[in-house]
C-alpha cells in the first residue's frame, strides 16, 4: 500500500482550509484517511500551519511520501530538514537541484547580488595583487643611450 501525506480540503466554498493527513494514495482527495496530523489555513495572514512533528516524522520514516505542497509546509516547519538530516542525504530543495544540474552541465553558478557587491568592495583577488607586486624579470634591457647618468 502506497501511503501519501497530503492535504484534505475542508471549509466553505471559496474559503478553503485543509487538514494535513496520511492516506492511501489510491483514495480520493477527500476520501478515507489513516491519520490527521495537522492543519493548514492559507487564507489567514500570515498563513496558519500546525503539523504534529512527531507523527509526521514517524510516517516519513515508514516511507510515506509527501505531496509537493505538504513538503513545502514540512520545510517551513523544519520537519523536512530534520528528516533529511536523519537520512544523511542533503536537503533536496529546488536550489540544491538547480546547483546539481548546473554542475553536471559545467555551468558556473551565478553569484548573488550581495556576494558580487562584497567582492567588488573587497577589491581585486589576492592573487592579482600579488602578481602586480612582483617585478617582471623577463624585460628587455634598456638602451644604454636613453638611460640618465647621475
């Protein structure tokens, strides 16, 4: 039996609230559930999210797969990071996936605006300043007639 952690819609028309539930993946969205582990109210400002961390981690350890939206909610609560750190795998977020894809393609990751500003404020890299301080030993000898005699 494939188990999913997903949202079950409740509430009035045009005023959705959701329960975070564990259910068989073959059951309909608002069908039979195994366990309710939290609530999500997106219409509140800020959105209300309350998930039982112990129950969610227990189901994730058993192999339950969260839906995309539930995975985002678990990440905002810190539950997903806890689960990933227990597994020993890096956190699989969009940013991490994008970095991996860029590394495979051989593309340098673009620096953030803050990192670029810090780099320009710090000046040129240390290697460039060291190279400028070292005199060039392979210069051509100067014409003795142009050198000033003092």
